[in-house]
């Protein structure tokens, strides 16, 4: 198991995602996550970088997050290790931050990863 350096982030999302899922359904939740990705990404590169995350996180109510929390969030989500989050990595990360949703989310992601 990896060290959990992002417990506060985790708590926020654990709380938020299930409520969103309930309200929006799987399809709607994924659409919301994709909107979040669009908001956070670096428009030129088409991926989320640490810089774009810092610049845009306030839009998602994450303005209170410290740099090291953002860094660990990036690191946790960056499964191919290129230092940025693509859309797939971002959606997977959001679901991973909310363990209860993992099972259902696997299905949703397979069905339609926002394309
Ligand atoms: Ca990556």
C-alpha cells in the first residue's frame, strides 16, 4: 500500500462524489468529471499539469488545498508517469478518491469514458 498523503482530499471527495452520483447517475457523474477536467486542464497541452491545477483549482472549490496536497494528488493519479493527468487518469483518480464508488465506476468508465 502506498502512504496516504492526501487524507483531506480524500475526505472531501468521499463526501462529494456519492452525493453527485446519487443526483446525476453514472452518466451524469462522468460528464461532471469531464467538465472538471476541462476546467482544470492546461488548454494548450490538453492535460492537467501541476501548474494548471494550481491555477484553476479554485473553480472546483479546491482553493484551500496546499501545494503538497496538489502534488500528491497529481502523483497519485499519474499512472503513466508523464507528470500530467490526461482525461482518463483524472476520472480514475476522482473515483479512487472515493472508494465506495470504485465498483460502480469501473462499469461506467468501461461503458463510456467521455469521448
Ligand atoms: Ca499521466
